[in-house]
C-alpha cells in the first residue's frame, strides 16, 4: 500500500515538474521604429538562453517569441531588450541605453524634434 501511494505521488510530482512548456509561445509590445530596431530587438531576445525564435513586427510593435520555460521567462527577455534601448510595457530602458540607439530609432515622444524628418 505504501509503495502504491509513493509511486502515485512520484508520478504526480514528475507530471507537475514537466508541466512547464518546452516551446512556449508568447507575444508582447516592444517600442521601436525601423529595420535597425527590428534587428536589435530580435538579436537581444535570441541572446537570452532558452529563446528559440524571435520576430518583431514593425507596424504592430509586437515581439513574438518561442522559448523554453525551463531555461528562461518573459521578464528575462524583456530585461535584455531594455538593455539595448527599447521599452516594453513593464520595463523602460535607461536613458543611457535609449540614447545609444541610432537617432532614427528613437521613438519616445520627447525626442520627436531631434532633427529627423517626419511625415506630416
């Protein structure tokens, strides 16, 4: 009887441990403007251990990732992205990181008059 209960408990623990997704898909907002931003954002995400796929859509500002939940989480990916100068809804890049991006990549409203040409 003890062996049966112990076996059931071990199986239950194993199932719960394995419940984390090996290939979890998620999407979140990342601020940016252009193809240079796209390259920088995707590279930052892919450099996080456990991220298998990253694609940032310029018009929608949506970053789609496939990650191994056993190796990383969304906050680690977002932290890597803000480190290269791009804001997410939860985290904001430091002024130093933001100012390190190319002038055409600056997306914050307070920098809208930085000499870049704008369509009216």
